[in-house]
């Protein structure tokens, strides 16, 4: 704008200069002065207009520095300050399931197998950042709780603040997933199966109240965390109320991706080790001991028996873990072992329970597999578009109980009681295999089909349970029937 006005003024001035000889030649000094005045006036107007243009540009630039930015995409909706230091995002996760159980232990009131629809997760989320380094997240739950220690269908899933002082030094406090389980740290929208494994659901903590220091070093190739928490039972989800246990639980984890960012076939390899340590002493009314659920999460296959059986000391967990992703192939493996001091009122024993899983996935449509979600190369579109991404998944897992939990007491050589768990209603192990298909219509919508079959060893047939025979021996001990589940899910996440 300034250039155009200046050029125009130059033409006028030049014209005036050229006309000077003519005017002088005509000896008309009055016309010459009038023309000079006109040129000067036009020149001044051009300068004023140019300055107004500069001011307008400055105002637009200044406004951009203070005007909030509204964002809406497949990653959610939100507001962001002009400098990007203050952000608020609105996200959500909705999972609608149809679940069919074919085991006799899952019979409904009418004697038929349980099946039907439910909302597994209904989780609106508010997250964001203030002052460029203080992240926060708040997520309530309105779906069906499946935690081993939670029976309510609503509550607070996440509520924490994460201060990012440096990439290698971050501090998180509130209610969140302890940095322990690999699969547990995977988002609920990104898990490959409808239900997580025994490792996540039955052994390692789900969520807890506490604080942790964590970060990434060596250019993000090594992640560490150290924290202390109120402590929860195996697979437990803490409430947001004051903890009644005096002792706390400590957790540490280190996870390495040494070939990250390279062209090596090992670029997608990650492995690590996590552990927890704590003390918990239960009572006859609050045992502090878990119940281990089946793969379908509808019922428990093992629970400690008796009101006088409760936690009575140390609880230690160890969890080696690894994953590997290469092109469309993904593999995740995890093991967890918990050692818990348990008493029955007369004696205390350390019982060791464990679980492990190995899961594989393969994207038929050629997308790269990863620990996070899948973004289809072509989204599903009925108007001549693509078919989304298709993924095959398979898994084998086990959950094993310490045989000492089923030791029996005798009187004059006759079995009269069980020490910690009754084999007539509790199994010693659950072994499950699963296969399924995931269809990613786009980055936000997924349809899942899973079939899983579980066999039980060492008892647990509640339909054949009976009191001890007249001789005092334990009778009618039989294995619990296989559990067969067929689950489908429609998921929306944004």
C-alpha cells in the first residue's frame, strides 16, 4: 500500500518538476506556486495514508498475540491462548458392548446364559495446560466398573496435575495410573482387546492416589519413574477419600527403547522392569486382599475364604515387560508376580500369585502398528471411499495361585478346614486364549469382535460345592467349567 502511494506521489512530483520550465517559460509564477502547493498537499496525504496502513498492520499483529485460538479436529475440541501456553481440551471415550457368556457360572436368574448390552466406559475428559508447563487431567466414569475392588458404576477415574519442569524431570500428583504395568499405561481407547489381561486386571494396580517423579533421558530412549502411593489391592482402583492405611506403597519403573528413531528393525523394541513395595494389615471387615476375576470380568474364580483371613504385612510386586512393533506387526509381553503376607488368625504365610500374557496383532491393511492407536490410511466411506484399517489379534494368558493358599488343616489326621481358600469354590489357575478382529473405520471409531475361552484347574466348581463329609474330608472338588465369551464393541473416542 505504501509503495503504491509513494509511486503515485513521485509521478506527480516529477510532473511538477517537468512542468517548471514550461511555467517559467510562460512566465506564470502564480500557476507554478499553485502547482507546487498541490503536489506538497498530495505528498502529505500519501504519507498519512501510508502511516494508517502501518498502524493497521501493527494492530492486527498485536491482536493475534492476545486472541484465543479455537481448535476442533479428530483429536478433540479446545481453546488455546495466542502464545500456546494456556490450553484447555475437551475429549471423550464411549464404549458400547454386547457381552455373551456361555459358562454355567454365568447363568442369569432365568437359568440362561448372561448376555446383553452395557456401557463399558463413558468417560468425558477435560485436560489442558497452564503457564506452559503445568498439565492437568480430569476424567469421571459413568460406565460399568470392572475393577476387582470397585462395584460402583461411576466415580473419578483420573484427577491429577503433571508439572513438566524439564523433559527429564516431571512431577505428577493426584489420582492416576501408577507407572507400573505396560498394558495398563496404554489408553483404554487403544487396547487391542475388549478386556485387559490378568496382569493388568488381577495383579498390578489400576489407579491410585499419590505422587511420582518421572521423565525421559538419553534423547527419549529411557523413561523412568519413582513414586509413592496410598496403595491398592491387586488390580485395585483407589477412591478419592482419605487413606486409612498408615503405611504407603512405593513404585519404580524403568523402560528403554534403545533403537528409537533409527532405521534398524529394532526401532520398535521396548523393554523394562517395574516393582512395588508396601505394607498392609487388614481386618476381619476390611481384609485388604483381592479377588481375581475371570477373563470376561463377570465373576471371580479365586477369593480368599473366611472372615479371619486378611493381609498381614509386606506386599511386593515385580513386573518385567516388553513390546515390539515392526510395520503392521505388534507383540506385547508382560509378567507380574505379587508376594503377600496373609494370616488366618493363627499363622501368617507369604503367598506368591502370578500372571503373564503374550499378545500379537497384525494390520491387514498395511498401517504401522504401535503402542498407541491406529490411524487408517483410508477411512471407511460408503460413497466410494476406503474400508478403514483391519487388524487381527491373538492372546494367551494365565493367572496362577500359590498352592499354599489351599493347604488344609487337620484334626487327628482328618481334614477339617482349609487354610486360606476353599478349593471347592476357588480355582488354582485360569488359562485363557483369545482371538479377535478390530475394524478402525477412522481414527475415532472402532468396532471390535473378541472370542475368549478360559479353562480352570485345581477346583472352583461352585455348583458342586458341599460341606465337608461326615468323616471331615473335603469332597466334591472339581474343576470349574470352561468360560467362553463372545464380546463385541462399538467405540467412539475423540
